[in-house]
């Protein structure tokens, strides 16, 4: 996909954690993370039976799902950064 490497390079140059907030199925987000280097992704999980996707989703995703995911990741990063700042001040 055009542009993704440029965006990730921009993020890295500014010490921004690249996170993918999407409504696409989680396996799609996981693939994009593995392929391009996003740190985390959102998306509804899919049911797997006997190693195959059934097409059924295991999570409910609505118009607020991406926002809520981004808020959870921001909170996690803030706690992580706060812990590393505390470690550096010792």
C-alpha cells in the first residue's frame, strides 16, 4: 500500500508510536502490523474453528470502537512512559 512506509518513517523520526486503529477484521490489522511495523492494531476478532475462520465476529465493533481503542493505547503508553520516567529519575 502506497504511503504506509512514509507515514511510519515520519512517526519514527518524531518518536511517535505507530498504532493502527481500524474497523477491519483483526487478522487484517495483525497482517498490517507484521508487514509494515505498526505497534498495535484494533479490529474485531474472528471465530476460528478447526483452524479456519468461520466469518463470525467475536467482538462488537461500532462507530466508537476506534476511538476507544486509541484511548486505551494512549493510556497504556502514558503509564509505560511514566514508569520509564520514574526509572530514569532514580
